[in-house]
C-alpha cells in the first residue's frame, strides 16, 4: 500500500468512527424521546379520564344545563 492509499484508509476509518458516534447519539435521543412520548400518552389518558369524571359531576350538579352559563 502506498502513502495515498494509507491516507484514504485512515480518512475512511475516521468517517466510519464519526458515523458510529452519531448513530449512538441518535439512538440515545430516540430512546429518550420514546420515553417522553410514552409518559405524555399516559398523562393524556389520565387527563381524559379526569375530564370525563368532571363532566359527569357537572351533569349531576346541573342536569338541566345544556350550555355553560357563559353562553
């Protein structure tokens, strides 16, 4: 192998290492985003249940009111 080939090989190796590092960072970020998304979905589910419960309570307090008092 001549010096030019050695330089190209070193450059390719450096590029592969850089790509591996980027891939590792992106994989970690995807895991973190997935955790946040899962937590958010769980929170939305809880909030929907609470919202339904509040609506039922309000219907029980004033069943004759079809619209809010502000309307």
